[in-house]
C-alpha cells in the first residue's frame, strides 16, 4: 500500500521505505516538507502498516520485498520513470537491492543505517554482532522475549520493558516479520564490490549514538559507493523517528542538490 502527497504531475518522484516494525507513516513529516517539490510515494513494506504478511514458499528474500515495492509504485510512475530513493534500516537495505536492480532509474539514493550486513565478510565484527542478535531472537522463550531483544538492541537495554503494554503487544505482533527481514538480509548474496555500479549521488547517514555495528556498516558502505557522502546525525538508529527534524533537514538538503545535478 502507498500514499502520495499529491496526484502525479511534473514533479520528480521520491520513493520512501521505512524500517522494520514501522510503516510509511514514519515519513509523514518529510513528505509534508517535500511535497512542493516532489511527488512523495511512501510504501508500507510487506507485513507492516496496511501491507499483507508475505506468503512465500521457501526462503524469504529481499527480492520478494522489491517485487512488492515495484508493484506498489507502478501505479504512480510512468513506465521507466526515474525516482529519488530514501530508505531507513531494513528499508535502507531494501533500497540498496532496488537500486542494484534498476540503477538507471534511481536518480539519487539516501540511506540511514541500512542493515545490509550481508555486504560484510562473515568474519567482520559488525556482521558477527548482528548475527548474535538474530540468534538471541531465535532462542528467545517467547515472541515477547524475542521482541525485547530486538527493541533493546536498537535502542538501549530496558527500553522495551519501559513501554506501555499496548505498545509492547503491537511490537510483539510484528516479530514474526522481523525474523523474515533478518532471513532476507543475511541471505542476500551481494557484497560491497557489487555496489560499484551505483553511480548515482548517494547519501549514507548514521546516528552518533547508534550501535557500533550499523555505524561501521555505514562507513564501509559510504566508502564503497562511487558517488557517496557520509553524514552523522544526533540520535541513534531510530533517529529518522526520534530526531526527525534533524534527519529530514539533511535529507532535504541532499535531495535539493541531487535534483539540481540531475
């Protein structure tokens, strides 16, 4: 499911992909800010918001996610129409896959801490750290406990237990999709070397208070992309939500420059 700021017109398109356990609504402030210059298309990734839980046989992949995104945005874009692309966390990793599949259509690429740990070698400390988190989620005694592991890792210890019970239940209801997200992420065969073809202007963002794993991955990604800039913001991994004004200001500035250069 998608939403647009205004009906299609001559403005360039801007596709926005959210993080795990979130929805297209996380981009509401950025969309309001950008609607004068862009046709904003925010996508509910599979299993989140109003999109259905994925029904697939066999391993779940980022290819399944990208197929759903392409189907969603097709109704709002002319055939072959280019677009700017923004993604956060799991949405950022999915954005990288989407950009690799159609590099000529992506005018610019903005990612905030994409959790594309498959890009790193198996022995890399950042990849091993996130694999340990995935293992802890899998070993948890209940979905509630698994959700605690996930939420506390990306925020800080004790955050999950501090949330209202209704919010805990809402997050816990999404942990099954989170497990599929990790399956897709760690099963993706791409490496950093595969990003050489992504020559569009790119912005790789990270939070100063984020886990070391995602900050390291962001640095490696910025170095691998041929035409990328790296920026660090206040806040942690969820800064596009907790520090939206700061993050959106940086994204807006980058998009303005990318559109001038397009």
